């Protein structure tokens, strides 16, 4: 099951959808691409933003309060759902 999570095609689609959703909500492309790896490491499959909320933001150019972090984690999760659907269609799997 988790093998597809390491597929570069899925990661690329997820990043593209995430950047698009972030842009729709007023966040910059730079911020989106900076936050994506942090989210990928902390939010993971369970879509639990707790680790992301407590993540030290050393080296980040963007100050985020708790509300913004929650909003970004939700965008990440929704982008993941869309990316998974698109990935399944592309590789010929019927998404659930």
C-alpha cells in the first residue's frame, strides 16, 4: 500500500495540486514549495496536523500562527486526496 506513496509521479501531482490550492487561497508559490516537505514529513497519511503545529520553523521565511498552520495542513490533505485520485486514473487503478 505505501509503495505508491513513494512514487515520484504521485509526489509531483500532489505538489502541483498543493501549490495550486495554496495559490487559490492567497499563499505564494515560494511558500507552498517551502512548506510541502515539512507537511509531507509531519502530516503524513493520517492527516493529523499535530506534529506540523509543533514543528520548529527554523530557517523558514514565513511566520505562521496556529490558525494558518491548520489551514495549510487542511489544504495539504485536500490536495493529497485530489492527487491520489488523479494518480489512480493515470495508472489505471479505479479510485475508491
